C-alpha cells in the first residue's frame, strides 16, 4: 500500500511538471514568440549589408517618401521578405492599391512573422510593425483596410525584398 502511494505521488509530480511545461509553451505562442531563430547584429554589421535608405528605415525607424519606393506600384507576384534577415512577411496576393504611395497589405504571410509595438511618436497613436526575427522597422498597421481583415499594413519598400513567384524554377 505504501509503495502504491509512493508511485501515485511520483506520477502526480510528473503530471504536474509536464502540465506546467505545456502551459508555458502555449503562453509563449500566444504572445507571439517566434519559433524561428532570432537574428541580432550591431549597427556596423547592418550598415555593411544595407543601403543607407534601408538602414535608415529599418534600423532607425525611418519612413521613405510616399511614391518614392520600389514597390508601392509593383504588380509583380511573389513574396516580400524582410530586407534585413530574409524572413517571409507578405504575399503579393494580399497587396492592394491603397493610394498612399506605400506598399499596402491586408494581412501578413504568418501572424508570428511580425510583431506589433505601440508607437506614440509624432503626437499620434499608431501601431508599429516590426520583423519578429530581427526587429527591423517595417511600417505601421491601421484599421482602415479592406475585407477580409479590415487592416492596412502600410509598409516601406526599403524594408522589403520581393522574391518573384517563378524565382528559383529552372528556365524552360
Ligand atoms: Zn527581419
């Protein structure tokens, strides 16, 4: 009987420990901790990899001039990746013409590929969008977008790199 009680207690301890572990990882998923590896570099390293405009936008939270970027008017199909770390961010199937002069999307390719940050600069309340892997500033998200999400992810071309749909396929 005493052995049985001992076994029961050991079993309950194991269940409790595994239960807590399970709960912890669910919580982490909910707050958007990316499953993919972090990319962290210092400013000197980013400067070497980026143009001045890409560095200013992504690492200094800059904004490119409207209608000046490479992608606001782009009709090519493919996937926009983070210019800093290459993480896929937006599919061109979700791009729409917002008339703002910045590439605009109604949803990211994966919710956990971006992180949202409250931005109270410029005396307005906005929501900043950053890359979840390398913290690159990408742009802002507004609640005046089209269906089905009603969201408008207003991005800087300088933060993105388009990989066209047929890239990588052998030419025929
Ligand atoms: Zn990134």
